[in-house]
């Protein structure tokens, strides 16, 4: 799931500045979601290794 959000975030970064400005709200949501998923993944990995 994290891969999907990171890929979408990469796609948003690849578009032109003008288009990205129009998508800035989406970009912020995707970045926040990717960060949250990374934290969750790290916690799950930590729990699994304990």
C-alpha cells in the first residue's frame, strides 16, 4: 500500500509546476498519507521483531 501512495506521489512530482500547483492539495494529502503509512510500517516491523 505504501508503494501505491509513493508511486502516486512520484507521479504528482513529475508533472509541470503549473499542473502541480493545481494539484497541491492532492500532493499534500499523498505526502501525509505516505508518511503515516511509513510510520505504521516501521511500528509493525518493530512489533514483529520483538
